[in-house]
C-alpha cells in the first residue's frame, strides 16, 4: 500500500469550490446493513442546483480531511490484481465511461457490498468524476 501526501489532499480541497471544481458526474449507492443496494443515483454535476452542488462538494471535501494513511488510504493494484474480470478492470472501465454506465456501476455496488461491508457502518458509496478537458 502506498502513502498519501497530505499536502496533495489539501490542494485538492482548495479546488473544490463552485467556480473552481471540474466535476462532471456524481454517482453513488446507498447500502443497507447487509451490503445490499438500497438505492442509487447518477447525475451530471452541473445539472444539480447550486445548493446541491455545494452540499456534494462539502461531502467530497470531507474525504481528504480523513486521517491520512489511516482512514484515507492509497491502494496500489499489483499486476495480479489487474487480471481480466477484476475489480481493477471494472474501475478502469468506469473511469473510461465517465460513470455513465449504470449497469457497470450496479455491478461495482453489488461487488462492494458483498466483499467490503461485513459489519462496517457505511451508509453509501460516493463517486465524483472529474473531467480534465474543461
């Protein structure tokens, strides 16, 4: 597992304002205590009201302020992890489609719920995709 640079995380939060952000989409799922999907959302970020944009930016900002390298961790995928049919392949496909493929997102939510929920309190999975071309 790699180490996250705290200064990099703080620089990201400085860009998370209504005028400076480059988020394109917001997608996520609500999971119940057993890890089953209870609801999903997937919207173009700029189509949200300014209040909803700000609320979601506030959620996104809270993540980099987590305890670095304790709650906020960098996971490095090895060559073995990058095999066909792996979670890495699914994440790369989600990145490539810009979170626009609901079927792939549903597959990820189900896999996440099965593998990582075991007794841990986590009310939702949250993705925000940034487009660098803007």
